[in-house]
């Protein structure tokens, strides 16, 4: 398995290694990908009595599910009113409710399955970095309060008191948000799914799949699966086994650096109530202070695998800009991974053939949203629910072959826009 030198891997060690598939097997449902979507689907299906097989090219949590920023954030990028208008009077409110209350499901699963993942629920801060962002953020606050959600508008002085920096023009605190160790959480879901009866195979790449005689036949390197239903839960790591799906999302890289433990004085200044924060704008950063008082700072990365804090100088410089006192704090870890980004900023649900389903594209909000989508996929496949929103055709992005150049250009433009204070 390819190693990922993340803080989470250092804390949690190698973890349980699930064996590769060797030979033919059968199941009601086969799931490709042991990230949060796949494992949540497997757990909820197994609890409903279905026979489930999960196929993972590496090990559970190896991809973005186990190396993200550890923020459990409510919501989607589009505002609730816009989502309801876009998806109509039936699907719109259902998607809004699912997305904005998704953290509830995450913390419920952690409690129910006793997952040890350093979970803390201090809320999510959406931070305005420029005056042009105040009006939209005020409007979002209004829409949330109108729905009775636990949000609060914070003036600049309140933001400074919580963050220890005077940068922010205002912010919105949503108490449903929180934080966790995402690798430990993903591994915990894998254990829970296995205990419920799902079978997980690691180091098992899918080479091909086809529908024959009313079932799905999946071929791997040393084995095969026959299943009535086949779910792809591969998100930003979708490969050429389903090339059309791979080309329907942009695998944008996000990097994270982690500091050594902060002094008590610094930890008291920076997000001492266990909040997580992400900045508004085009290309900005997100951060949190974990249970060990380590600052984790994340943001856009070069579009290839990188490891070590020195590989992400922009993130370290951003931290020093926010808090010059960090000059004497060491940076112990740095890593990155691929997010699944869609052009419309919504997750996509695809059903291009009978019994074939894919859900991907969480646009940086995958911890909460992928967990909830797994539950909805399971309910749908078991006949206990309907799709959370209407399935859409798989549409490859034009010019996808040049995605790295496109992402690089988009980052440059975004950073320029942020410096000029343009609307996000």
C-alpha cells in the first residue's frame, strides 16, 4: 500500500489490514471504495440484513476520507433557498435538511458505535475575509435562522475573540459543526460495517465490470464478484475502471500541515471552544485545533502527491500571517489528497443502468455529506427510501484531460480575486 504521511496515520498507526479478494464471491450489493460513502452504505445495508461486499484498492480510509481536514461541516456551497429552488418543492427541502443537518448523523454514528476518533462539537465558523462577503453571509444567516437552525452572527470583535486574529470582517457560527480524526472515524465505520456483517476486501482493484444475466459481474486482479446491485463510491479517486465517471469530476488536491502542540496561551486564543473554521472567498484556508492542541491548517495544493510540512509553504505562511506568534512553533506533518469537485457544486447521484449506482462530488464537505449519502443509498437499495435528489446522467467534463492546467489557472485567478476583494 502507498503510504500517506499524515498526522492521522502517525497517531493511529497502520490500522487493520483487510485481506485482498481471492476467488469468486457473491453478494446482494457490491460496493467499490472503502471511504465514507462506501462504508456508510455498507454499514446501513448490513444493518438492514443485506449481504454486502466492499472492494477497496488500498485500505479503508486511504483516500480523502482518511486524510481530509477533519471538519464536520453542515451545508452545501449553494444557499438553502437556492437549493430548494433548483431541486423543487419535494427534493429541495429534503436535500437542504439532509445536507445542513448531516453532522448530526456523523456524531450519532460515533456515539452508537463507540468510535474513538477525537470527536469534538464546537461548531463551524464561516469567516468573512473581505467586506464584499458580509452581505451574502448575512443573507445565509437569515435563511438559517428562518429555518430555526442553531446559527449565530458574529461581529468582527467576536470573531477576533474566538480566532485570535483581527483579519475577519464577520462570521457565522453554526453549532451543528465539529471536528474529528477522519482516519480513525473511517476505520471505525469499517469496523462497524464488518461487525454488522459486511465483508471488506483491501488491496483489491476493480479491473472491469459488466451486466450479465441480470446481475453485475465485477472482475478484480485475483477474484470476482457477482451482485444484484453495484455501487461506485470512489469520489476523487475514481479511476479508469469507469472512465466516464472519472471524467465527470475534477480531482482537486487539498493540502494540510500540522503543528506541534501549541502553548496553553496560544491554544486559549485560537479556537479554544473547539470550533472549526473555513474562510470565505475563492482560494482560502481552513483550520482547527485538535484535541492535542495541534493546529491543522489546510488549503489548495499542487496537483500531485506531496508529503512533509516543507512541501506546503503557503499554508505555513498563512498561519504566520494570522498569528505571528507561531514563528517559534514547529510543523511536524504535511500531506495532501484529492477532493471530488463538480462543476455545479452539488453532489451527483447517477443510475445509468439497472442496479448500477454512483454517488460522488462532495466539493470539500465530504465528512458529513458522504456519511449521510451512504445512509440514503442504503435505504434506497433496500426499498426503504427514494433517491435524495433525482439521478442525473454521467456527463464527462469537456477538456478533462487538461484538468491540472485548469485547476492551476483557477487557483491563480481565485487568489487574485481574493486579493482584490471580488465577490466569491
